[in-house]
């Protein structure tokens, strides 16, 4: 732990704290993204920009 009371990077591994199902889901999403699957952010924003206006 650092002097500020915040755990150091070595002391906290948020990935290991995630449920196994969440880890699997994130890994699958990353693989799909790397394979070119999914919809690019710019395309989503163009199509649904009205939804995001306040």
C-alpha cells in the first residue's frame, strides 16, 4: 500500500476480482473486435446521434 492508502498496482488486480463469466465475456468481445466483427463507433454515432443529444 502506498503512503496515501491507495493499493499499489501489484496489490490490486481488478481482473482477478471479476467473476469468471465476466472475464469470458470480455475476452470473447475482444476476440470479436480483433476479428473485425462488430460495428465501428463512428458508424453507431452517425446512425444514432439523435439518441445521444441532450
